[in-house]
C-alpha cells in the first residue's frame, strides 16, 4: 500500500512533464504556422493556464498521499506545511527545463539552461519565502510555544522585515550590479537628481541574453531601480528617461507603500481563516493538515493575485499619468512603450479577460490613455522634458 502511494505520487508529478511538453510543442507549432513571435507567446501564455490548474490539483492529491504515510508528530506537521512550496518550486524548475526549448526557438534567447534554472529557483524562493516564514509561526511548528497575540506579532514583524529586505533580496535574485555604462549612468543620475531623487540607487541586471526589457522599482525606505541591460541597449536617452519617470511616479505616489499594505492586509485574512478552521475542528469536524494548508495557501494567493492585479493596474495608470505631469512628451513615452512591446515580443492588444488577470494594462490601452490624457489633461505634447 505504501509503495503504491509513492509510485502514484511520482506518476502524478511526472505528468507535469508530459503537459509541459505538449504545451511547449503547441507554442512552437503556432510559431511555425504564423511566423509571429508575438502570437505564439501570447498563445503560450494562455494555454499555460491549463498547467497552472494541474499544478494545484496534483499538489493537493500528492500531499494527501504522502502525508497519509507520515506519523502525526509536531516535526511532521512542519514538514507537511513546507510540502506545497517544495512541490511548487520543483514543478517550476521542471517546467523551466522543458519550456527553455520554447523560449530558445520562439524568443531566440541566448541564455543557457543552467542560467534559466538558476533564475527560476531564485524567483520561486523570493515568491514563497513569506509564506514559508508565516506558516510555522502561525501553527507553532517551532520549538517555542507562543500565545496567539505573540504569534500574530511575530508574523507582522516577519512580513515587515521581508519588505525591508526585499530590495537586497531582489538584487541577489536578479544578479544586478551598478550601471556599467558611465555615459548612461551619468545621464540617469542627472535625470534623477533633477527630480530630487538623489537617494535612489540604480542597478543594471543582465537581460540581454534572455531578451527581457523591463525596469523595476522597490524599497520602502531606501529606493532602488533595477533596469534590464536589454532595455538600456535599445532605448534612447529620452525614452529611458520616460521609463525612469514612470518609476519615479511609483515612488512619489507612494505606490510601494500601497503594495506593502496590500501585502500586509493578507495577514488578518490568513489569521481569520486559520481561526475559523480551528473553531470548525473544535466542533468535532476534522480537517486534514494538508487540506488546511493548501486551502489557506490557495485563498491567500488568490487574494494577492486578483486584488493585487486590480490594484496594480490602477497604480500603473497613475504612474503613467505622473510621467505626463513631469512634462515628458507623450510621443516619447509612447515610443518607449512601443519599443518595450517589440523587445519583449508582447501583443499590443489582448483579450479583455486576460488583461484583467495581469498587473499591467495592455500596451494598446496604455498608449490610447496616454495620448488621450496628453491631449485633454496635460497637453504634454507641447512641453519638453522637465529639467
């Protein structure tokens, strides 16, 4: 019976590889039929939702099978709480092994499989680290006994510490370094200084080989901007300044704090759900540990995904408005966004439903809004870049 459960768990997990191969081949065939990287990648993004659904279903089944083999000890409870994250990380790595072929053919990337795997592992650890900290504290699967109040306080402290450490963790995850191009470094610093952003540190992360054009801002206290090398190589100085202005907008409009508060707001949801489950168990209805962990994890991730995506799109629109407010010509900003779409092989127009699941509005809607706002609200086309 034990051997049968282990074999079944392995087979269920390996089906991940089969699904990944099928989806990857479908994307490659789409590219061969259409000769369009954009269409193939957009199609690939849509069909991967099938894989995400299987992730969740198979994770629940495998954890139920494996935990039924473990004695109900405190140490095993801690192991059980970590199984969903171990499963998700291993599945991400397995998918990356297979999907690397898709990106190499469709996106024509130059990164090695080893580099892609390192990136996948680092990003997965960054994503699941908070939950890995919170679950043991909440369920007291550590060596010290805590009251509910102290447990909640430690969770809050852990989340705050994570947010403060995030810029340093992100730099490690991205393998980012200070800007290498002295001329661009001087221009970027000049632009930031002219807008009272002297304390903002700018880093470059290597994205030329994997062809990712993007910029990220983070940090509640000490702000950091990370710019992909692929972006630096392909945008003009004025276009780069418009992207920097967008990131400055996130800082000036307190978007980083809003996202942090949104993240912290998940804590009462988490505590409320676990307390509710405690009361249910107290009434005599037994909830298996793996079911409880997966249920809570799914709800929290759902909260951060749907609510976070909705709020994030609003903040992106606000940061776009700030670019125009700074005096960046709309034509320059639109040119930068158009290049971003081209460099990342992104579709300008996407389905409404897909757009609602994203953290950013579609490029088409962003460009339309910018042009309309520049004409009717900011009249930005008649202005020059603010010095």
